[in-house]
C-alpha cells in the first residue's frame, strides 16, 4: 500500500534587521521605515501560514532564513508550528532550488509550496489552492504584479527552473513558467498579488489597515514586582509588530502615577488594587486600536498579534479569546480546560485566563470593566455580547495551574463556580472578593 503524500510549505525570508532589508524601499523612505514595513509583511505571511497549518495538519511548515547566524533571533522573534533551516546557495535561484530539494528528499513523496514574504495581500486561500493544484499533478506559480512570482509549487525537482542567476528582471514569472514547461510540468497560476519594494507600492500597503496600520496594546494587570514579569515581557515583545505596545498596570498605594518606561515597547503604570480598575487604567492610556487583556501568569499562542488582528478586522466580532490549556498540566486540569472551552462554545462565557481582546471602540462603547475586583471578566463578556458576538480562536493560551494546585484542584474549581452563582444572584464583587480571599480588597493595598 502506497503511503499518502505529505505536504510542505517553505517560507523564504530574511531576518528584518534595519539596514539589511528592502534596500530599494529604504532609499525612498528610510532604513527604519523599510524594516518596519518588511517585518509587518513577514508577520502577516507567517500568521497566514499558521492558519493554513491549523486547517491542514498534514502540512509541515519550514522557515528558510538568511543570514545563517540569525537562527537564535529568528526562533525568538518568530515562534510557531514550523521548523527553521538556513538558506544555502550562491544566488536566489540556487537557494530556492536547494530548499525545495531538501524538503522533497526528506522521507515519503511530498508536494512542496515555496513562498516569499514581500506580499501585501497574500491570503490563506492562495496556499490552499496551491496545494489543491499540486494534488492534480500540476505545478503552480503565483504571479506578482512586478513580473516576478511570489509562490511556486512542485511535486518533484525542476532541473532548469531555478538555474538562471538573474532574478531582478520583470520577466521572471514568464521565464520560470517556460522553464517549468520545458522540464515537463503542466503549470497552473494563482491570483496575481502585489509585493512591496518601491515607494509607489506603499500606497497599496497602507490601504490595507487590517494588518499594516492597526496597533495592538497588550494590557497586563498585576500585583507582582516588575522584575518578576520581565521573562514574560521579553517573550511578548519579541512577537509584537512595529507600533504595538505592552502596558503593565501594577497595584500599588496611592493614586495613579505617571508611566515608567520598562523598555522601548513596554511601560508600567500604578493603580489601586482591583483587576477591573487596573485594566481600565491601562486602556485609558493605551495607544492601540485593539486591546488584549492578558493575565500575568498566562502565555498567549505564537503569532497572537496576527490572530487578534485577523479576527477583529476580518470577521468583526465584538470580543475574542483563545482556547485554554494549563502548563504544566494533569489529567484533571485537562478536564477543567476542556470544560472551559465547552463553556465558551456553548454558553459564550470564556474565563479571563483565555485572554480577552476587543477593539478600542467596543471597549469604550460598553464602558470598560464595571466590576472592580472579581467577576470583572464575566461581566465584561456579557456586556460585549449585547453589541456583537464572541469568537474563540483555535489556538491555545497556556495558563499557570498555580491557583488550582495551591488551593486544591477540586476545591478551587467548586469555589469558582460558587462565586459565579453568587455573582448571578447579585452579590457585590467587593463581598465576593472577601469570600474568596478572606480579606477586603483594599486591605494592605
């Protein structure tokens, strides 16, 4: 019995270091702006491929990068469900050929799609269509508006298609198609897409606000010292898009304070204790178009900034969240996480641990968080749902199990559901706080 073919997507990219990418664009604008544009294109492409990989578990994804000494930086900045390997070869065609041959030769029969990261409008559908064409026994090319191609798909090596050393002309697509046909391939083409290389391409780039203009503010309420949050901050900062920010709101004595710069992308504010109060304080000072409320003991999935953008501007729900998982976990904790996802799907009531995100407009339209201490997430969700729907993304938020392990898994779970019942019976969040913690919320705050 023949083994089913495997599928692979190779993403060709350069590490987005200022002065090393988009040289033609950098001359027209600045190296810093060119680097920011390219990083957004990369993050959009990788987020798109993550969606494809989620929809097609039979597809492996590879990131083929340059320069070779940036592997650690690549892994930190672009984590995801893919493997990394460096580009090798004397010119672009040689590097693409070697990458395709490497994946084609790795195991059972394979169908490979290779794509670049210069596209302003690449879609998940481009990859799905390319893989479908490969299933029909044909090669596939995605033409770019400038005469090149942004995607090529093969089920076997092509001795000629990548051989030319010149790749900077306007006839690359036509030349490659002819060479593929000379090698015996029947070639199908995808929709034309537009890459961003020159100043005149920026107008089109800026016309797509979904990914290229909108900014994200990650708002983290906490009672912890800032130095204990730095590992989380570093992980989050590595995945932020240019223009995104992190706003930490720490509970402390006294009134609100001026922000303290933790880094170029992160600042810290002081607010009176109360997660609802703290998140409202963060939102009032946030600069983003989207707000992502994140607990300080939770880690969002790779490409979270892409998925939030894609959700809020793609399908326009009033509120979004992620699936829940505990890390580390146990079989009982797995059941609790499964119940959280079931509750979210059936009752549209996610936990705050699942990471809640919405647009700035939605947040202020419903008046922010009205419960200051406990059940602020439940109350916030219910009011968001009065003006729109909830979308729970099929990507996992990793939450700490500490409160369950410290308090006892069964006892803590029952306690949480009792508080939910009391909340629905109209008990104030101040009293709920006292019942949960054993002291009033303003004690020693």
